[in-house]
C-alpha cells in the first residue's frame, strides 16, 4: 500500500498536479514526463469513463477547454476521444498530444513514479469508474504504487470494497470537524484538504492516527504548510516549488 507519510518517505513529497501544467498541457503524457523530469515525487491525474467504458485521463466534464473537441466528455467513445488534439491549445510544440488512457499512463509510470488517481464525476458517482480503474491497476501490478483520491467519498468506499489493500484519500475544500473520523469512516489512509482547510492540530491528530496529510491549492505559501508538518504538497510546476522549498 502506498504510504506517503513524511516519516516513511523521509521527506516532504512534491506531487505534480495533472503533471506539470505550468509547462505542458495538463493530463497529457507530455505533462507527466515533464513532471518526472522536474523531479516530482508523485503525479496526480484525473480519470473518467468514455461512453464505451474506457478509463481515460481528463479533468473537465466537457471537452472544450483542453482539447479540440466540444460537448460532454462522457458522450464520446474511446475512438472518438483519441482523434482529438489535447495539446495544441497550450502551444504549437504540443500539437498532436492525445488524451491518454489510464492503461497507457500506468504502463509508463510502473517502477518510475507513484500516481494519485482522482476519480472524477460530472454527475452523481457510481461504482463503475472506480472498479474499472482498480482492475487496470491490479493488471499492471501497481497496487503499492497508486493512491485513489476523490471528492466523491462514497466512490472511495467502493474502491476499498473492491481492493482493500489500495491506498485512498478523500479530497475536500472546506474545514471538516474531524478529519481522522472522516478517514476512518471511509477506510482512507490519508486526507487531502485544500490548504486553507487544514490546521496544525489536524496534522498532529492525523499523524497520531497514522494518516498522511496531503495539501493542495493555487498560489499557496507551501513553506508554511511544510512547517506545519504536512507530508505532501501539490504543484503545477514541481521544479519551481522544489527550488522554493529546498533550494534544489
């Protein structure tokens, strides 16, 4: 099981958020490779199902912002999605980047870098996405290299039912009165709050309970949260954050 606690890894881990989206088009192989090149310790990515049930790496519920497609993502088949350009919007040197499948990313990341896989839902969550993603991770023999995360906490419970030994973490953006209780309720191994939704007391309580604390957010003074004891920080430019935090 992936354990991201600082006491286990020996350092604060920098997570490439959708890869390195300040430097390459988010959620593409180019972005993931750039995050690895920049020294990210882990990569976060978003997955959802195509119309014909394939697990694809894409963030938005609609295609318009980060591809040459338009309309709802979930209405397109794998074959249709693979015809779209997912890189040219960022810059001409990324023309031809495609929307990856989770299977492709797993094959690339195996033995190279751990992944935080966010289960995305444009509508009410169901178990199909998590089950399909877990099966791919199991087939690639990467259960100890992956953590599933989601704002849909019920989806993480379904994942745990399917694969009790895989790591999970609930995402949330507003303070919760009992983060340890939340993690225990859904069987999670970590929490993943927006930075402004976590306190030093939360960090202490989570560590006492054996939980990792992984924060995210834009325009954050990450040094403050590292000093609070958090275990992981999300970054759109992993090299920049590494330089800021550690002078590397």
